């Protein structure tokens, strides 16, 4: 019965609005019904430009306030700080220019709106003005590009200085496997054609290569803090991308070739868990998770922060869940963990 009344009221309100619109239309019949904008129209549209300007500024401030906390915490790698400053300066310049140009654009739209009897001024060119608005972007952009290239070159300079650990990241739909180069710090040869599932040789490591014997294949990445790591990426099937956001690192994994990336972790997992930003994020997430758990939704256990390796190329239907945990720890703990893992020759022996 209540539903019926609500529906009846809604229908009546709709009829009333329709009737009022008709009355309004009838009362307007004598005014000029022209498709050409008059001074009044132009003025209203000019005011609407200011409303829109307030809207875009408002939504910008709102987004900063509400979503600013979603940004990544402090960079946990040596090159990360340089990368972050480049990003911050670029964004600050874009933000500054955007704020000023949008205000000018909308103000000019209002100020020079169409007015009856007013004729637009024919203004062919002004060399000084054009010089100013060409040279300033040229200088700023050239500066940013040069700085960017310099940063890129220094980040992408992968060499064997400082005794790096060599780790292979192997991508396949939809998981990651890591292979440490072992005591000799040289990865054994590998090729997808040598994959032998019966022997559990899932990475296609060359069983006849002596360098491969001490390689260590694992499903969790442990890295010693302060030690450079040279990653070699391979893919078994399609294009993947090894993305380690906390270390500001990403490299595509391409079938048929080896790509590489190198970085030095600077903050251990334990220290990162104590970072105020990370702590706040974990708290916020766990409040949501507790609510879900109370509602009986599965997989809502409290979350603990961990570094993570993700896939950043849409590689198939389970792409979203292609990830591997990364643990950064003191060299001692890392060495202990590594010594507890089986080498390639040990796993081969146990299967045969
Ligand atoms: Cu992938």
C-alpha cells in the first residue's frame, strides 16, 4: 500500500512539473525566440565559466585532501629519491602553470564575451609576446628533459661495480619465480625450450651448465639492505612487467630476451613497517578489513605491510594477482635464509 502511495505521489509530481513547464512556455510566447545569443546569454555563459573554474579548482583541492594519502611512501632504494624529486618538480611546474592558465582562460572568456555593437580588435601579432611565451616553455622543458635524461641514464646504468647480487626474475602467466645466481654469482644458462616439468625444471635451466648447479630457485624474494642487486628478467609466455613500486623500479619482461634493472634497497621491511605513512595506511586498511570480517566476507584478515613485486602489464585474466613478496633484511638474516634454500643441483637430485 505504501509503495502505491509513493508511486501515486511521484506520478502527480511529474504531472505537476509538466504542467508548470507548459504554463512557463505559454507565458514566454511573446519574448524573442531567437537562436542567436544576445548580451544576456553571453553574460550568463561568462558567469558559468567562473562556476566551472571554481569546480575544477575545488575538485583539485578535494582530490589532494582525500586521495593524497594514497601515494606511495618514501622510496626504499638508492635511486628512488632522485626519481621522486624529478616527479615532484615536474608535477609542481605542471600544477602551477595549470592553475594560472586555467584562471586566465576562463577570465578572458568572460571579459571578451560577445556584446552588441562591440567589434573584435584585429591584432595580427606581437613579436615580444610570442617570444616570451615561446622561450619560457623552451627553457623549462629543456631543463626538465635534460634532468630526466641524466636521471634515466644514471638509473639505467647496469654494471658489475660494487659486487652486486645477481637475481633472475622469471615471469609466466600468472606468477613470478626468482633465481639467485648462487655462490659463483653467475646465473646458469636457461631457455624456455629446456623446461622439463617431469624433473620440476620449471625455468628451463640448462642442466649441463656448471654455473647452474648452485643457482637457487625460490618463490619469495629476499634482499640484503644496502647491497646492489642486478635483476635479469625473462618471460615464458607473453609480455609482463616486473614492477616494484616501493623501490621505484619497473622493467618489461619480454619472451625471447633478457632485460635488466638494478637497484640498491635502502630500508629494511621491518623499518618500513615503522614508517608513519605506512603505519597509517596499514591502520586504515585494517579498519576496512575488520568491517568486512564482521560482515562475514572472506579473506579479510588483518594486513601487514610487505614490499611487493607486481606485474604491470595486462597479461591475462589473473594478471591482477600476479605478485611476489619481497623481504629486505640485514645481510646476516639474508645469508641465513639463502643457506636454507635448496640449490638447483639438490632439487634435481631429489627428483631423480
Ligand atoms: Cu603478467
